[in-house]
């Protein structure tokens, strides 16, 4: 049974739709390239509640993704594989591990 529960802030456009499974929710109504503090608070709360979030239809550059990811905290360097050596010349790759 899929849940259609939506949680929105008073002025927030963000909608959190739980998957109805053990974890996961879809986040709607936000452009990750321009997340304000209130919207991010909703996203962060959803991440803590559901562990896995789905954002459909986002058109993010590598820089956009890094910028959004940094809102959760400092990023760690991703392990480098030999096949990644060329792409590292374009943009550093990051992994983020919550503490």
C-alpha cells in the first residue's frame, strides 16, 4: 500500500511522499539548484526519517550536485580508480559520509 502522505512547511513548496516501504520517500516541489533554508530543513528531516530520498526531474551539473551535497556537511574525497584519473582533471569527485 503506497502512502500518499505529504508533509509541507507553512511557506514551503516541498512535498515529502513516503514510499510506504521500510525506507524511502520522494521529494517534490524543489529545484536542488536553488534550495532555501526552509526547504533544506524539510529535505534534511525527510532524509533522517526515510534514509533514502528520490528527487525526480533534476537537471544538475556536477557543481550543482556538489553544492547541494555540501549542505549536509563536509564532503570526503571518493576513492580514485584508474579509470577515474581522466575525469579528475575536470572536476574533483566527492563522497559524503555522515558522521
